[in-house]
């Protein structure tokens, strides 16, 4: 098992050295292609964030409307029950 670790370590060091040695070759290509790709990913992330924010705001508004409607209905039911109780009290008195 220690031998596998050593061979993996040697491979990792060799790859790192090769990458550092050839950095002048691959770094400009990375900047040339990587930057526009990264910028595009960030832009798409911002678009998704804004869309999600709008959707959550719409859902919040819908829930707020439902709560308001439920409160109005409860108030109306309470008022009608109160008037029925008063009518029954008058009728039995």
C-alpha cells in the first residue's frame, strides 16, 4: 500500500512540474478561452438569480393575497355569526 502511495506521489509531482514548465504555453490559451467562458457562466448565474428573485416575489405576493382574502372571509363569517347570535338572543328574550 505504501508503494502505491509513493507512485501516486511521484506521478503528481511529475504532472505538477510539467504543468509549471509548460505554463507559458497553456496559460495564454486559458486566459483567451477561459475568461469568456467564466464571464458567460457568471452572466448566466446573474440571470438565473434575477429570474428566481422575481418568481419568489410573485409567490410571496400570491400568498399575501390569499392571506388577505382569508382574513376578509373570517371577518365576514365572524360578523354574520355575531348578527345571528344577536337575533337568537332577541327572539328567545
